[in-house]
């Protein structure tokens, strides 16, 4: 094995991890994972805390005893996704394997991994809210701002006004908001932190607006296994019963994106016993979980 192979693979994995966080609309949910601990191969424990409220102070007995309850909620990761690719030795030109690997895997993350992760996360979040009837109604073409404001109000009733909110919108709903006379002068540009990067994004009423392609905004998907007949191309498609999601308004901290592993292996033609080709293996094992304390603070428009 070349002496720098391990370091190269490690650096490449970190670069791809950063690409996912920055490229995926839902990538910032990874920032919400605090002190998560894995138990076994598929289970992760995410801590939560509950405290007693205020009581009356007694001038004879002093403070009323309260309680702090720390619990670890158990979640099981569902998405264990992977692919392997081969590139013939002769396809590697003078740019070198490092550039070739970066181009191949970078394009794979951008065009395949990021859309699928967004679709999975948003379907789980939006699908949950829809099943709980945490929805708003209306006609986006003429009532986009009214629907947006109603969703915000319902979320604020749960979490108050000091919680940072985000809104995921499909292209039609975003266009309707932009065209609305009620908000044409109210949309501003603000800072939004995603991983290690600060982005400039549009916001309305202090809520970050995150446009998402329609293909990633459904309540349920089938994720192809890559081997079954009809699924060999991999990727994902909406289920027949899936609804379209046009709007999600929620606290930024309401969901946690947990990744147990994002690994990438590179084999040279000399190491690849099956072909005279470079071999690239990519695996992403992840899931997104809703925080119990904020599940009631997610509102959607589905149709």
C-alpha cells in the first residue's frame, strides 16, 4: 500500500463530509447532535433533559426542592447506503488519481448523495407532521404569506419567540412568496450557519428560507437497494401514496442528523484483484431524529 494512501483517504472523507454538510439543504441538522453515544452497531443514545418549574419561596423553609431528569432516548439508524465504482487505469490522465478521485466522488456526492439525504430527512420530518395533522391549508398562489404566517404562529405557540426557526419551501411556494405584495419588501438577507460555513440566505419575519427542489419534498420515498430487478440504478423515488410537501416551518434545533460513518476507500489497480482499474468504495450510514420536546413544533403544507 502506498505510504500516503491512508492519509489521502482520511482527508478525502473529511472533504466529502464537508461537501454533504454544505451542499445538503438539511446538512445543518448535524450541528444539533450533542453528546450522542452509539450502543452497538445501529443504536444511538441522544440525551434529553427535563427540569421542574418554579415554586414559591418559603421564608421559613427556604427553597422548594426541584428535580433535574436526564434521560437517554434510544434511536435506531435506518439508512445504510453504499456504492462502489471502478475506473480503468487508462482513464486516469495526467491530472493524477487525487484529482480524478476528487472529481468522481465530488460529483457523486453532489448529484446522488446530497439529493437523497435531503429527500430522506425532509420526508421523515414532513411525513411525521402530516400524520399528526400539524398542517396548514390554503392556496399558495394567492395565500402564500397567510399560510406561512399561520405555520409560524402555530410553531411559536409551542416554542415561543426566542427559538430560531427555519422554513423549507418548494419552488412554487417560494415563487408565490416572492410574488406576494405582502412580503415583497419584507424578505431580507441574513447570516445562516451550516457546519463551518456562514451563508447569506433570505429570511422572512426572522425565519430562514431554504428553497428545496420539488423532487426532494415528498412525504415518503422508496430507496432502491441497487440489486433487486428494477432497482439496480439505485437512488430513490416517491412512493405511490406520497404527498407533496410545499412548506415546512420548524425550529432549527428540532431535528438531529446522526452519521455513524461516512467512509471512502480507494484501491489502486495494483491492489484491485478484479480489474486493472482504480476502485472507489463509498458508504454513508445515517439517520435523522426528531427531538421529543419539539415534535409538536413542526408544521407543514402538504397536498
